[in-house]
């Protein structure tokens, strides 16, 4: 505002200087101390011209200068407000992006934890299934071994019975009990002997 006052004052002085008659300058250059004292014939028209220019400047130019300054001040205030809004939005966006990153990290940690838990559960299930299968294989092997043992005992009992009958018939030189009563007695004896050995 002060610079505008100085500017308009300087413009007025320049206008007044332009309106002063040229003859006044010519006369001033002739005398030495007279140049400091204004002459009334020149002073009154210069004063009138100055006042007219001053009134015109106050009525016409000064409102435009003030309007321009107010418009500039309003634009500066709007720019500052816009800058503040932009700064607040940037802060809010940063906070939102930080929240999104934090949430993404938490979800990633949850996914990793769930995957580890699933892997551990699957590992436990596989181990349990393998253990059950191994127990079934062992149980089948025991049953097979038991069947084989019984079959061997049965074969051995039959062979021993046949051998005993054959030996006895050779000793006695006659066929023992054609209907096989002796054979049944020997087989039952071998079974009893085998069951005692099995226990």
C-alpha cells in the first residue's frame, strides 16, 4: 500500500513537472538564488494543475490501485488456503497409505502364520497316517507269520504222524488201524505239544 502511494505521488510529480511552462526553466537558469523562490505566475497554474491531477488520481486511479491490491491479496490468501488444504490432504493420504501398508503387512503375517499352521497340521496328519499304516502292516505281518507258523505246525504234525505210523508199522510189521485211529491220536498229541511250545 505504501509503495503504491509513493508510486502515484511520483506519477503526480512527473505530471506537474510536465505542466510547468518551459519559460520558467529558462528564467531559473539565468539567476542564481532566484531559482529557489517560486514565481507567483508559475506557482498558481502549477498548483491548480497539481490539484486537478491529484483529484483525478484519487477519483479514478486510486480505486483501481486499491482494487488491484485487494485482488492480489485475495489471490495470495486463496493460494495459501489451497496450499494448506493440499498439505492436509497429503498428510491424510500419507496416513491412509501407512494404514494400508500396515494392514497389508498384518494380513501377510496372518497368511504366513496360517500357512505354517496348515503345514504343521498336514505334517501331523501324514505322520499319523504313516504310523497307522505301519501298525496295520505290522499287524498283518504278525497275522501272516502266525498263519505260516500254524501251517508249518500242521504240516509238521501231519508229516510226523505219517512218519510215526510208517515207523510203527515197520516195527510191528503190520498195518495199524486201517481207519486211522492211531493217526488221529498222534496228530492230537503233536497239536498239544505244538500248543505248549507256542505258549
